[in-house]
């Protein structure tokens, strides 16, 4: 029986248990919650329930696995993580996450961003504030204090955190399509893969869009998330009939073949800007070179009605700043 202290206040019960039971597989943690073996103040619970100071958590007897060997992270990868830090103070790290790197290890991934940063900052209590898909690059927040994590989670729930993205979609995005309000529902496929679809059963979701530039076969967009649903940008764009280039999860075989033919080797989605509330700062992640090169190839194949004119120059300049 554990009593929740101030340091764990506001933390979800599943994350609390994963932290406390370090050598217990995640699948076992979720199973014990589902079967009612875990109790909060004597009652059953759900994985998403948030703890309060003074809560009494019953944890059943469990078999622990042998401690896993710490994943090897090479010096070059650690150096890349260090170079990717956009901002760091005593409370927060802002990272320009590379595409293709998971935010944390698991599901066949030996390590991710958080493991690398913990190796670089062993004295800090680092926790992910939010997540980005493995294929997405750009601004990622990592808290160095539990109080910072709780405060930012409150702001996220209140919609006070600004998130702007740059993306390339298929075809010519309509000038009049400036927002998409479509509820999103999460589900699991027969193979166990997590997916999202537009459904009346889903949660309200809002994304706003602005055209940056156009080519014959694609459009460069800026988008702002006003809600933070899983795969929100991918599914909203697909719902509009203009899927994001390089999206292996939702694209059909014809689109995947087009991507391979055109040399699109990554998901063309970049979390470009994040704005903290109450004037705490705005951080911008320069566009990766591979993203910029993809657009330049598409643009060179034919440009139609570029909007605005300086969008191209801005893209080239950002892309030249490096990966």
C-alpha cells in the first residue's frame, strides 16, 4: 500500500505504476489495472485516473523480470541529441526531434529521445510533456521538474499551448479550406495497431490551415492544432482528400508507390513552432534538410500560384540550417 505524495500529484495511475514497478512489463501493469488488482482508496480504477496527494494505492504482489540490459546509445547519437536541443533552463528542455526517432523506447525500439536525454542529464528527473509520432520531426518539450510537468499538462488540457506545424499534402489544397472540425475516434485494428478515424463517436477536434505555397502535385501548408488528438493532422488532411506525403500508416498503396517514385523518404510533417502560455516563450525548430529538399523537388517540377512569394525563400533558408 503506497500513499501518494506531492511529487506524484496529477500523475496518471498507469504512469505512476510504470515508474514504481520499473521491472514489471507494461502489459502486466495494464492487466492488473483492468482486472481490478490495483485499487485507489479501496476502489477499482482506470489507467487514465489522475492521482491526488494522500491517495492510497494498493499494488498486488507481482513477479518482476530480470532488469533489462541498458540500451546501447552511441556517442554520435548522444551528440546528435545534444545538438538538437533548442532551449534548456532549470525547468525545461525544448528539442528539435529528428524524424525516425521515437520519443521513448519500447515496442521493438531499444531507445528513444527520453532515454538519450536521461543519459546526457543523469541528475535531472526528465519526463516527456507530450509526444510526437516517431515519423514526425520538430519541437518536443521535456520537463525537468514534476511541478513543471503538472503545470504544462494543465495548460495543455486548457488549450493554452500553441502548436504550429509545417506539412506537405497531396494535390492542390483549396484556398477556401481554412479549418477542419471533424470528431476523431481512436480504435485498434485486428492486428493490434492503433488507428484513428473521423466518426461521430469521436472527440471534437479542430485544425486550422494556411496555404504557404503550391506545386502541381502538392501543397505546402502551415497548420495549427487547437485540440491534441492522436494523429489529428494526418486524419484531418486525409478526410479533406489531401493526405500527407510519406504517411505510411494511412496512405493507400497508390500513394505509397507515388512517394517511392518521387523519392519521398519521410513523413512530411514538422512541428515547427511551440508557444508556451503566459509569455513564457516561443520556440522554433528549423526545417530539416530532407523536408526542404522534398519540397524543392516538387516545386521545381512545377509551381502554381505560390502563396506567399516569400514562403519559398523562407523554406530554403530554414532547410539550409541543417538537420
